[in-house]
C-alpha cells in the first residue's frame, strides 16, 4: 500500500513539474537595449516618457549599451522579466545583469536565460521586460522612476509559455511574443527618468494654465 501511494505521489509530482510554464528570456538584433539619444533627439520608452542620457555617456547616445563593461558614467544595468497570469498583476521572475562579458554576442543583448514559471504553462500569460540601474536598492523600473535614475521598459505583452523545457518560447521579437505590435520596443530604450519633482512641477504648470484659461 505504501509503495502504491509513493508511486502515485511521484507520478503526480512529475506531472505537476512537467506542466509548469517555461520560457526563455532573450533578445535579438531587433530589440537591443539601447541608450536614449542625446538632448537634441530624445527617445521614448514603453510608457511614453521622454528619456535623456547623462552627458558622461555621450559616446553611446542612441547606441546599444555595451555588455563588456560599464557605461562611462559608471552605471551598470539590470534586466528583469516581470510576469503574471493576468494583466496588471506582474511580479519579478528573474534578473540578469547587462554586463555579462563574453556571454552576450553583441552590445545591447543580454544572455539567454531559461525560466521555469511558478505557474502552469499552455495558456496566455502577461509579461514585461524592465531595465534599471543595478545600483538601485530596490529592483525594477518603478523604483528607478521614483529615484530619477536610469531605467526603461517595454509595453506589457501576452505570450503562451510552453510546458516543455525543450520547446520553451523565447521572450524576444521573433520567439512567440508580440513586441513589434504593442509599441516601440525595437529597440528597448533606457535613459535618465525624470525625477518626481519634475512631474510635480509639470503638474503645477498644467493646473496654473487651466486656472488662467478659466479666469480669462
């Protein structure tokens, strides 16, 4: 009896493990992580914010970010994949450093990373790739947004994770995702995010304009 129960338990565990969702975090030549252009030609990321790089990084304005060394400003970037079974409820699944030395074949391309999801595969799920300053105490684009440091993100997109480690789809422009149809993820721009005070001043300016128009 015990042997039978053990066999059933092992079989159940095997089925559960096999059913877990699997994907591969990777990029290709069409979705390289790229530094925003200079002040004269700003770039926008997935949420439409205008990004400007630091003057210290002028040598890489508009170019894929080097993966063999830090940027001239001394900043190293983390790339993270967020995901969830519903839109708007994403959690951080994995993080890779955009400084993998020989592991990446070209600038702006992070190393391919296999991911086993904490939920089953085979159905549509939601994902987003975010980039932020590796020195930030809290990971994620939202933290970079609050701190006014380097960051970037693409639009949230949908894809179907596989239930097989061999057939796991890649999170890139050609591997089963819809980056090219949801926004400007080609390339994924990174730059200096406006500090919260900037937003506050912009809001005050807009409010003053509305009041002025009403009085007029």
